[in-house]
């Protein structure tokens, strides 16, 4: 019971805590990689946002440069001016001029060369305001009213007023209320993941003049939220638009709701070119898959080729090749707009147009007299201007680049062939003016984070293993030594009881015989001799017991032996004779082989069974064995003592016909205090010391004691001692 509760204590106090500790460390090792990736993503995301801001700003500068080069007063020779404009700026590919009613004044009808002809073919209907084109709109701007209404729930009163005014203006309070009801928590509360510094965010989202000044729809052909949001943008300060963009960027809950709203409205989201490994905000991957699918199917059905005659939805943007994993949803919604709609919203801008798979950029500016002048921007010059904004495209740690509408990098390190550009580490869309373009960052060695994390988790594993082995090993050692201590304490307690009992038995016999000798007066000499030899025998047993206890209490190996050459047969005969009267009195048949003087004592002409020994110690061994033979015999009371020698050793064998020793116990019985049956019910008293002391003495003499089964029943104990050779004797 005591040992069991000790084991339980060990499990509760040591094993369970160390298993918990190990599980915790292994779990944290597993998170190491995710944590390191998150850290890298946060840093790279800030760079990506900055790069996107730079690219957008460059689009603005391109417009400024184009405007600066174009001076077309009313009544001037526009053909000459436009030709000169083209010649003076590498950015101008094909200039054009429209009347205030969208009549094409330049290039001349049919075009003057193949370039102009193709330009008119591709853009004629759009410039003539007969066909719409696809433009992108930031989803946060499109759902600005709803986003601000949500923010009103959690933000201080300042936000509430414009949001409500906006709601009333568009007559859609129900939807706003519904979104507000669904909005729940504070927009900023659920924020997690990397966030760029706000200045950078500002530049990424608002840095492009094209975005703030040019195409935002306000047409009757794009009903619903698009129509609703346009006046807001016009009426509300730009700060509100930015607030909606920021709220959207920072709040995953708002994103989820806006995307859901957008999906229900059947909006067509732009499709992204990349599937970044790390998402800047926790937009669920499954949401993105759904949105992607909506965008795909919604686009196909309503497609009308560019160049058709009536105002109609424009051709869908070309679909990118399928990505290796679901791309996150785009932040841009596609709408169809006529040039008149776009131009009504500003004074100048750049309109990106997909002509089949090709993306062309049309610059336009409204002149003072109402005409619209502009050009198709020269592709190579435009791209190299944008590519020029990146200072360091690659470092030993990362590659930072801009991807065009096909997902191809504008700048790439020389040894980056074979890299999958569509799987950046982090990426962000650049903006409305550069549809499907992305700023993207890649790890130069994608495995470095994994291998760093692996090696640190390997260290944790090894430490956990060492912890485990030391806890288990140390614990087991402590436990087993505690168990051994408990066992020894128990055995010692039993030993004291047993010793006192064993000492009493011969003492009682001796005092009985002393009494007899005293009281009976003169006795027959034979009787007296018998009593005396019984007393001597009991005294010898008593001495043996005391010697055993003394031997036990001595340190191992400290007993001093009075060694000399002795004849083992003689020692055996002395012991047998000293015990004979007592044993025969108890009904034992005690035989010594060979009997003294028997020629068989020396078979094969060996010299006498001489050993070098302390005769008192050898007597103690034989007495212990004889005492056991007596104690563990029942009905068949035969004891045989045999002395034999061969070339190397002398053996003294004590055999009985007693209860025998089971095979598995034949070694254990030589341990200190070990008894096969220590119960009182066994009826045999003992200390468990006799055999251990016998073996110790025999081994101190260079021999041993062993036990084996005696054929025909009983057991046999063999004492083997090294024989004295002729030379030893001398
Ligand atoms: P004990 O004082 O118990 O006899 P020993 O060390 O002399 O101690 O013996 C150890 C155990 O070996 C005994 O308790 C007994 O179970 C077993 N044993 C010893 N001698 C014999 C024998 N001759 N026959 C059967 N069992 C024996």
C-alpha cells in the first residue's frame, strides 16, 4: 500500500508535469515556424505597401509629365501640335483629340498609319462614347457608406453624423442598418496580423492621383452601391473616403462583411494574379475561393466585345491561369463605364483598358474648350518609368518587385529563372490605375525560415528528450532505492523478531538439560554423556547463530580469517558428530560419506581433501547448511554429508529429503534476509541470513555455495573450495 502510494506520488509530481512540459515545448516548437514567418511577413508587407505607393505615385507623375507637354489652345493646328507632342515625349504612343461631344477629331478617320489604324480599331468605339470599358473600383470606396456606418457603431460620435447623412442621401437606410446589425464588435478590436505604419498606408492607398481624381463610376449603367457611392465621394471630404479605406484595411470583420455584401450584390471582383503565402489580413481562404468563383462566372455571361455600338458592359478582364492555391480576394470591383461617365468625374486621368489580353493605358485631359485630348501611353516607356521606382529589387534576404497584369516581374534578379512569381511571400494590389498589377515580395531563400525553425525545434526536441530520459531514469533510480530501503527496513524488523526467536530455542534446550542434570541426582554415565553432548550441540547452534548475526553486522570483506591448511573431511566429521546426537534424537538419519578412514575418501589417489581455510568459518558454513536441512525436512528425515575432491577443488555437499527449493528461487535464497516463505504459517523460524553468510564465507575462501535439486526429492547444497595442491601444502 505504502509503495503503491509512493508510485502514485511519483507519477503525479514528476511524470505528469514533465509530460505537460514536454507537450508545451513541442507545441511551441511547432509554432516557431509560423511565428518567424509572421515576423518576416510583417516586415515585407510594409515594404510591399511602400512599393505599391511609389508605383501609384509614379502613375501620377506620368500624368503630370504628359499634361505638361500638351498645350493645345482652341483654334490651334491640333494635327501639328499633337504630332509634335508625340515627337517630344517618349510616353506618347498615339495622340488623340475628341470634340466635346466625343467625335474623334484625331487621328483622322481610318488612321494615317498602321499604328493609328489599330488604335482606332481598338479604341474607336470607346473614345466615341459608344462602348463601355471595364474600370476597377476599390471595394472600400464602393461600400464606403456601409463601412462608415459600421464604424459608427463602435467609434465616437464624430463618425456617426456623416455616415447617417450619407445613408439618408442614398435612401438605403435598411441595408446600412442591416450591415450595422451584423457588424457587431469594434472595427479595430479584431485586428491582427501585420499592419503597415499609417503613413505608408496612406501613400499606398491615396498616393495615386489617378485613383483620387480619375475614374470612379457615377453612371446609370452601374446601378446599386456604385451609383450610391459616387455622390458620397463628391459630397464628402476625401478624408471620409480614406477613412473607409483604412477601416476596411484594418478590420477583418468589416472585410468579411463587405465581401459578403458584394457577393450578394453579384459584384464582379477583379481576379488576382498571385497567391501569396502570407495574407496581410486574416481574410478567410474559403471566402476568397467563393469570390473568385463569383467573379469568374459573373464575367462570362455579360461580356460584350469592346467596339460594339451601344453602351454596354465592357469585355471582362482576361482570366489569369489557375493558381496553385486559392488567391485572396481582390480589393477591386469591376464596373463598366463609358468615357463620358469617366470624364464627368475629373479633369484628366489614365484609363487602363484590356484589349484582349493586352493592357493599354489611355491618358486623357479635358481642355478648356470642352474638347478631350490624350494619347495611348507608350507601353515600354510607361513600364520602365514604373519599374524605376524600386531602388533595391533584391537583397540576400528578399526580392521586392512589381508584377504586371500577366504576373510577370518588371524587374528580377539575374539568377531568378524558374522562380514561380505567382507565389510571393506577401503581395498587394497596386491600385485602380494599374489593374491586376501587384507589388510582391519573395524570400530569396524560401527554405531559410523553415530550416531555421526546424533547427530550433530540433534543439527543443533534443532538450525534451534529455529531460525525459533524465526524469525517467533519475525517477526510477530514486524510486527503486526508496523501494529497496523500505524492503530492507521491513526485513530488518522481521529479522529482529526471528533472531530473538531463534536464540531462544537452543537456550531453552540448554537450560532444560542443566535442570535435568541438577535435579536427577547421580545419572548413568551414558545418560549424562548424552545430555552433555546435547548441550554442547545446542551451544554450538547458539554460537552459530550469534556468529551469523555478528557476521551480518560486520562490513562485507572485513572479517579476518585464521587461514591454515585443514582437512575438509575432518572438519565435516567434527560437525556431523557434534550434531549427531541431537539430530538422531529428532529422528534424523545422518550419514557422512565417506566415513572416516574409508579408503573411498581418497578416490583416484588424490591426496587428502585439504583446503586452505579458517576451520571455524567452514564449520559455520556446514552448521548453517545442516540447520537448514533439519528445519526444512518434514517426514523423510535423511541428511547426507559428503566430502569429495578432484584435481582442483574440494566439495562438501549437504543433501536432505526436505521440501526442496523451487528452481526460480535457487539463486534468490542466497540474498540477505531472503526467505522463500517468511509467513508465520510456514512454521519454520529463520533469519534469512544463513545462506548469504555461508556463500560470503565460501567466496572469501575463493569458492562458492550453490543449490540444486536432489534426485528423488529434497535439496542439495554444494560448498566448493579450492583444493590445496602438493606444493600449497608444503
Ligand atoms: P533461514 O534462516 O530462513 O533458513 P537461510 O538463508 O538459511 O535463512 O535460507 C534462506 C531460505 O532458503 C530459507 O528461508 C528457505 O526458504 C530456503 N532454504 C534454505 N535451505 C533449504 C533447504 N535445505 N530446503 C528447502 N529450503 C531451504
